[in-house]
């Protein structure tokens, strides 16, 4: 019995030593990269497929990231809201070392995006994690300031870049 406990503890300690958690705590400037062209879906909703956005983000630790995001927004045609009721898509995020990770995001209402890490390259190869990105301020030209919070767990040899 004790042999099994020792083996379990040894395996757990080895895997714990190989993971590292990154706290995501940054602010970014969000800019649209294409014009909004809403399409009538014929059911009272309209969609804005294929939107492209970029977020230049700086963390509280001073590190920069470049977020390239693509997705689709859906809203009611008669909506007087400037935004959308639903959106989903993905982002490719590059860090200062050139490693990248991919996130899937969803939003239900204007303002907060829930994101999940789907993997990546280099130190993000087997990454997992999640967080929330919230629009702090939106300007009339469609740009916005976002606050990005979450955690990313690296499990690729302590987060070493390949």
C-alpha cells in the first residue's frame, strides 16, 4: 500500500514541477480591422461574419502581447444597441518571444468576452487556461480599451520556449 502512495506522490511531484501558471492581467487597445457589414438572416436577426480585430496589450508586468482576433457577431435587427447580443470566434496571441497561443471566445451581450486557451506553440504547446476580457471604454470610432484577466497553465517542461 505504501509503495503505491510513494509512486503516486512521486508522479504527482514530477508533473507539478513541470507546470507553471501565468497570471494574465493586462490592458489593451482594441481596433477594428475591417468595416462592419451586417447581413439580414431572415429571422429578425442580423449577423456580422468575418470581423477582424487587433488588441495591442501590455501586462502589469510590462510584457507586451499582440492579439489577432476573428469572429462573428449576431444581434436583433431592430436593436438600438451599438453592439451585439452574441459573438464568438478565436484569437491568435503572440508574446514578446514569438510564441503563440490560441483562444476561443464567446460573449453574450456587449462588454465581456469569456476566453479559453486551446493550445499553442513553444511554451504554450500544451497550455490550458481561461479568463475574461472586458471593454472598459468604447470610443465612437469602434476602438476600445480592454482589461484582460485570467490564468494560463503551461505544462511544457516548466514553460520553456522550444
